C-alpha cells in the first residue's frame, strides 16, 4: 500500500516536471494569448508570444477567476477584461489591482516546431 502511494506520487511528480507539447508554434502569432486546458492536472495555462518571446502563466485572474486569455496584451502587460487588473507576464507580478496575488508563471520553450511548457 505504501509502495503504491509512493509510486503514484513519483508518477505525479514526473508529470509536473516534464515539458509537455501544447500546440504548433506557428499557430501563436506575436502579441497574442492562447489558453490551454491541461486535463490531467485540471489546470488552465495561457501562453503568450510578446515581443517575439514566449511566456506561460496561469490563465485565471487572481481577483475573481476571469480568463486572462480574453484580456488585452500590450507588450508584456496583460489586462484582465473583467475588472482591469494588470499583470507583468514575464514575472506574474501584479501591476494594478484589484488583484493582489501574482500569477504563477511556467517555463516555456519552442522546440521541434512545438510550444512546450513545464507545469
């Protein structure tokens, strides 16, 4: 029983450590945010291409859970369409409330023509 729990924990840890391919890199133009639902983790992640670089972060605003993928991206600043919170997508930092908690950010890369994120 304990061994099974340990193995399950290791499997879950491996799932969260490995990069996972999300989409073709060519489908994400500059200055655009695209949401992805990671079904096995029951988690929403957005990937943005801003100023030619990829960024990955939680898709839901920390204020009231609105999808940030519907927000307005200006440079590396993303504004939530619901209540106007602004985040720096390079770090997840809150630039303007009402949100007070930063977004989780994730390592993201483009490899073999795919967008890959480590969650």
